[in-house]
């Protein structure tokens, strides 16, 4: 059997990217959020960034849905009021 060694200190996923010659570097957004004190560790930074992505997709969907009229009331469901008829 092959000798397999495990790193016991690893507590979860790490956000690292590789630069030239395999040097590991923490992504700049994760470092920026930890430097500002918004998050305490890399895992919280990942959750925050994923939340920002979900919110951006939701806003984009809402804007495009309004652009194509998916949420606009159709003519048969709109009932005008007296104030609308006076205009």
C-alpha cells in the first residue's frame, strides 16, 4: 500500500489561488474583507461573497423580468378605477 499522509490542521475549504511557480496566494477580495474587519475568517468571506452573488442575480432577474413585461398586469386582469377613468 502507498503511504498516505493527511493534513490534520485543515479545518475546511480554503480560498487559495495559484500564481506563477505554484505559490499559493489568498484571493484579494477575501483579504480585503478580512482586512476591513467585515469578516473574521476565509469561510465567512466565502459565505458573504456567495450571498452578494445571489443578491446580484436576483436583482438582475427582477430587472430583466420588468424589461420583458413578465410581472406587468395583463389587460384582462386590470380593472380601472373611477380616478383612472377621469383622466
